[in-house]
C-alpha cells in the first residue's frame, strides 16, 4: 500500500506532462493540416 504514495504522484506528473506537451503542440499548429503531408509524395517536383 505504501507504493501508491510514490506511484500516484509520478503518474499525475506524467499525465500533466503529456497534457502540457499536447496543448503546446496544438497551440503551435502541429495538428492544423493533416491531409497535405500524405499527398505531398505524389506531387514531388523533380523538374530540375
């Protein structure tokens, strides 16, 4: 039972870290355009 006093705060800190990373990346526009990257390979420009 004593291990819960160690594991629970660590789990809460990790969850908060992941939430902060998600909010930071969403704020920076990481998830704005989800369609273009998969189509970019089809329209590769090799006309040099």
